[in-house]
C-alpha cells in the first residue's frame, strides 16, 4: 500500500492493515512505519486517531473505550442472546439429546463430490409411503434436501450390504 492511500484511508481500515502487518514475523511498529514509508512519529500519532491504542504484549492495535455506556451495549446484546436461548431452550435441548444419542441424520460428504456425475432416476412406490417419507423429512430434517436424504439412504444400504 502506498503512503498517500494509507494516510487517506479511515482509521478502522488503517488499524486492520497495520495489525495484519504486525502479525508477520519480525514486524514491529518501526518496521511497519518503514514499510509504509512514513516517519515513525507521524505513524504512531496517526494510529492513535479515533482512540486506537497499541498493546505491546499483543503487538496489535485495539479500540480504547472511553464511555462505559458503550460497554453496556455489549451486555445488552448478550442479554438478547440469553433471551433467545431461554425462548428456544426446549428445541436446543432436544437437538443436544438427539446428538448425544447419535439419532441425528448425517449426510456423508461423498454425496457432495463435485466430480461425480449426477443421475436422475424415477422410482415407483406407494404414494402413502412416499408422502409419509416426505412428511418425516420436512418435520425432522427441514434443513436437508430430500434428494440428499435419499442419496444417503442408498449409500447406507450399499455400505451395509455390499460384498467389499
């Protein structure tokens, strides 16, 4: 990045750029200032704009919070997260229980191979059986596509009964 572009960018982006440079091995503030071709004192003054401070032990810049009112917004956010958890606790509990007992239906990554050729097939089966299957899929696994569930069932059958 050139000096002029660095000087005109906003402080948040400047901090992100400098923090990335500081993550490199052997980079400190002086080396970053040299890399940007900026005088060290000008660089450090510029980096303090908008209340950013350098934490030496972290070798990174962070935003300094002057107003404690800004901190409460963080706790308000966590309160809303707690409200969400409380509201959805039964659902979250059932998901955890299902996971504990390995009752969750997991799609094998082999189904999503991008190099595999896709085939379309028609199957004949009783309509009530298919409707029951679709209802179960929609109720129990709404996040999965029916075609992926069928592919997983075929894969499970093949793994179980093939004479490999």
